[in-house]
């Protein structure tokens, strides 16, 4: 369903786009990495939602 696709897109964006650079930023005590992780998260979120939209549109016909 669409809810499942949204959940999966959010999980991928968080675990691949936000978490690694955010943890690196915390470890380095560098605020720029935290802002970069937020930017990367938003970019990943847009990409995963665009892909989910294409896949769902193809399934529905």
C-alpha cells in the first residue's frame, strides 16, 4: 500500500542519508556535518519518494 511505501522511503532515507553523517558529526563534534546530514536526508527523501511514486503508478496502471 501507499503507507508501506512511505514508511520504507523514510527508513531508507534515515538509515542511509541521515544517520551515518550525523553520527560522524557527533563523533567529530562538528556542526557542519549535522547540517550536511539534514541536507542529505532531505535529498534522499525526495529521491526515495520519487521512486516510490513511479513504482506505485506502474503497479496501479
